[in-house]
C-alpha cells in the first residue's frame, strides 16, 4: 500500500479514472448492442439513430485515448457496414 500523501492521492485518482473509463467502455458496448438489435429487428430508422449515438461515443472515447484510433475505426466500420447492409435489404 502507498505510504506517502502523494502516493495515496495517486491511488485515489487512479480509482476514479478507472471507474470512469470502465463506465464509458461499458456504455460503448451497450450502444453497439443497441445498433445490432435494431438491425436484427429490421428497424432502419432506429438503427441509423443508434449508430449516430454509437459513433459519437466512440469518437469521444478516442479523443481521450480510452480507445485506440484504429480500434475506433474498426468498430465504426463494422457497425456501419451492418447498418448499410440492412438499409439495402
């Protein structure tokens, strides 16, 4: 365990950041599932709206280095392809 005041403060900061990051990553996963569910149900408008929310959340996470930019690009690409495929059908 940390002994100095500054080390204790760093522990507290790390705990807060970890919790915040975990919540944001979980939110991204939830939004991705919403898009997927809308595509599966054939709800074109809902899928497009959910995709906009998902892409926005991923972009925000990328901006704060929570998600690597290539990972963000890959996630958005795959979800976007699913929405586009559903829109054509």
